[in-house]
C-alpha cells in the first residue's frame, strides 16, 4: 500500500506539471494584455511608457519558457504570486474561497446522499412498481435540468414569491440551503439511478438467494451483505462527484454570489487575473487526484480482497 501511495503521488506531480504548463501556455496565448488589465483595475492611466514599465515589472517582456520557469520555481517555494487585480496573495485568496466551496460541496453532497440512498434502496426493493417508475422518472427530470435553470426556479419560488430565503447567499445555514439544493437536485437524480442499478446487481447474485434459502431475513441480507458489497461502487461514484464539486460549482456560486472557488475563478477569468487562474487550476487538480487516491485506499479498507494496482 505504501508503494502504491508513493507511485500515485509521483503521478500527481507529473499531472500537475503538465497541467500547469498547459494552463500557463493558454494564458500566454490568450488575447489581450495582463499589464493593461492591471493598470485599468488600479485606475491608472495607460500610456505606452507606463505600460512598458509595468510589463517589465511583471516579467511579461521575457520569453515564455523563462516566465513559466520563474513561476514554477516560486510555486515550489509555496509562493503562488499576487493577484494582478488587487495585489493580494493568491494563496490567501484561494484559502479564503476554499472554505466556502467546501461548505457548499459537502452540504450538497450530504443532502444528496441522505435523499438518494434510501430512495435507491426503496426503488430496488419495489422494482417495476408504480413507485419505482415514478421515482425513476423524477430522477431523470432532475438529472436533465441544467444548474442555472434550477437555481433561477429556486430563487423565484423561495426568495421572490415565498420570501423565505435570501436571494444573495450568506454564510449561514439559511443562506446555504438554496445553493446546496441547486447542486443536489441533479446529483440526487444521478445517484438514485446509479445506486439502484448497483443494488439490483448485487441482489441478483447467488449469495443473496443462497442466504434467503437458509432462512436469513431479507432485511439482514440487504443491510449486511448487499449494501456492503455495493459500497465500493457507491464510494467510487461519490468520490468522483466530490472532485467535480470542488471545481465545478462555478454557475451556482456565481448566481447566488457565494464567494467560493468557482466564483473566484470566474472573476479571475473576466479580469484576466492569470496568477489566480493558475492557482485555481493547481488547487482543484490536486484535490481531485487526492480524492481519487483516498477513494482507492478506502476500497482496501472496506474489502481487504481489493488490492491496489
């Protein structure tokens, strides 16, 4: 296991190097000028002389590989640079936004699991019944709706009409409800269908019929055997979703003005704030790979027969 973890961490380093290089290259080739954006954001009149001076200070007049090498060396020392927009440390910005995104991601994930897993068990037990068809139809609708449409509908009904919740999300349980619900609705649809399929797959195995023929109670078989054997697939689905949530909640955070990583990245792209964009890509990529690594380790913990490759 230690050898496997070490190999995966080396893969992580390779992925981050390739990803950082590609991101830096895209920022370098993007139209527009970062120095001009920085001067405009600071309210400084842009003249050719001032522009050339700022470009020299920012190192934008040097060759691409030199710029990337200088940036990479700073990253290795733990320095992600400063924002072009306001001069604030990129690490400080990412750290502050990360807390908000973690709250939103895990709040929506917990809500999705609390609803989807019991419904998946119910639909598996009531296979091909009216309830099964109804819940599967609703899950299909929920999974098909785009996040921005769900967000607008939730804001209209709960904020504008009922006036129960704030339009702009606040860092409180009340402010977290609508963004979490907007992220959860599509996830519930996906989880319900995927969990149901895996539970049905396990229920069709011979060990279930064998245990039932020996008089073992159905409830015991379900919770002691079926769900245990299905947990590896369920864990895979949830692990992949965690990584996606950490970097994929841009639309939700922008609509609800939730100051997380997604909104920070969107603002940085709009302002052409390259250091923040590069830091965001590194952080989300690292988190995604680490979550997958922890998921693989959990496989072995749940079922010691599963060996890492």
